[in-house]
C-alpha cells in the first residue's frame, strides 16, 4: 500500500477534519485515515472523488506534488 502524501497535506491546509471530509464523501473516518496512512488504497472512483473534492490532481493526492509541465 502507498501512503497518499498529498491527501493529508491538502486536508490539513484547508483545516478540514477527517470527520468532515468523510461525511462529505459518504465514507467512514477510519477509511479516510487508512487512505492517508497507507493502510488502504482508495479505488479509482474514490481517488477521483477526492481529487474533485479538494480541487487538486490525482498526482497531487498521491505524491504531494504535481509533475512538471512538459
């Protein structure tokens, strides 16, 4: 499993609690915690929902930064 570095970072930057994000996305707080800490990986649909929710790219959620423009 891969830790999603950007997910925790963006959530904290926006000052959202795990509970708020989990409730907004209709998932458990525990599931969100598992995603942030690499204990579980979200499926593709949830990854897209998270990216849209935070208005960031999927790359950002996973790696904590966007790849350079080519």
